[in-house]
C-alpha cells in the first residue's frame, strides 16, 4: 500500500481510480480574508450560519459545522512586553513606552500582537473512522480518494459525529443529516479545482495530487525554517501518523493546539480489535475462574 493509498482506494475502483487529490494549506500566507468560506458557501449552496462575534476574536464563524465547511481561524497571540518574555531590551523598552503613553493593557500595535490565520476544513483522512462507522454507506470514498457524504442516503444516526477525531462532522439543525466538505466532488469530476482553492488570493489553499503536495510542503517548510521560523511544522502530512496521513494537511507556524487542532489525532477505530480481544480474554479468564471456584466448592 502506497503512502497515499487508502483502504478502499484505488483498489475498489480499478481502472476508474484517479490520482488521490487533496489540499495543502500554507497558513504562513493566509491573510484571513475568508474568500474561501464565501466561495464554499456559494458553490455548495450552504445555508447562512451567522454566529456574530465571540468577543475573543474577529473570527465570526468560530468552527466547522454542517453549515460551515470552511472555517478561517483567527488566532491572536499577545507578545510579552518584558525582556523576560523573550523580547530584547530595546523591544521591551519600546513596548513599555507604548503602554505608558497610550494606556494599553494589551499591545494591539506594531509587534504587540501576532496574528495566526488558518483555513480549516475536513481532513479527508486516509483512515477515516467516520466512513467506517456509517451504517448506511452514506459516507463513501470517491475515485479521487476523498471522503464524501451522500445526503440522500444519510439517515441522521449521527454515529460519524463522535467518530471524527477533529470534530468536523455535524448534523444540520432542523434536518438531522450530516453535511461536510466534499472537496467539491462535482467540480473534480469536471476537471475543475475546488471553489475555495480557486478563490484564495494568496494560494494559501493549494489543490493537487496529494503526493506532489507533500513534496511541495516539505520544500516550503525548509524555506521557512531557514528564514527563522523555528516553530513551523507540517500537520497531518505524515502517512505514519494516527490517521495514516490526511488528504487535507497544513503547514502551521505554532503548535496544533494553538489553532484548535488535536496534537496527535488517532483513528477512533484503530484499537477496537485489541480492545475487544482483551475484553474477550478477560471474560474467558473470569469464566474459567468462576467454573473452577464452583467445581472446587462441590468437592
């Protein structure tokens, strides 16, 4: 099985299988414009999902859901004003003077705040627990290696919702069925790129064959680290991780938790076999102990 191969792709498609397609999101050049969110909603006719402002960020969509298939996270980090927090003596003096002059409790000017922006989406996992637990076959693997929900087959059972280690899947209010990113399956079949990638003005969202995207991501990571971005890292690009790598992976500038992402996601079904085996062995041992005790008591 190749690094980009999934359990049901390309084998089940035979000659009709296509190259595995996906997203590489370079968060270092995301400007937070939300053009991807708008393009996604327009192309897929997704209902409005106004959530207003949380008071903690300029982000007004907050998270992924049945009515938000693309979500641009706004992460605002306060930069320490003192030298003990990592700033040089000159930087600390400059920020301290700004706070004294302007009466700022938080430093929203110049280098006082670090903005991290990232467009999140369904990961189209290689080992997709959501697909495996679906009892109706509503979730399936396409010929492009992506994971899609067939809304006309979904019965609204919701089993896939807790199975997803990223909290991507959600049931639509008043509908009950699950909806999520399809990686614009209809556009892929027509040879077009997904609407979000086409709308992205900085090419932060890059679409293509997964293997080629991984190579591109490695080159970009090396370039950023040479430029001094020591915390830069790839997320979900490793085919040996807990989900077998993702079809949608990211270049982050900080820890995954900073972006609201799990640090070490695992296919929630991965250990079921060993768990059931251990439970079965424990049950047999318990049964043997009870039988032995009963026979011993008779004698």
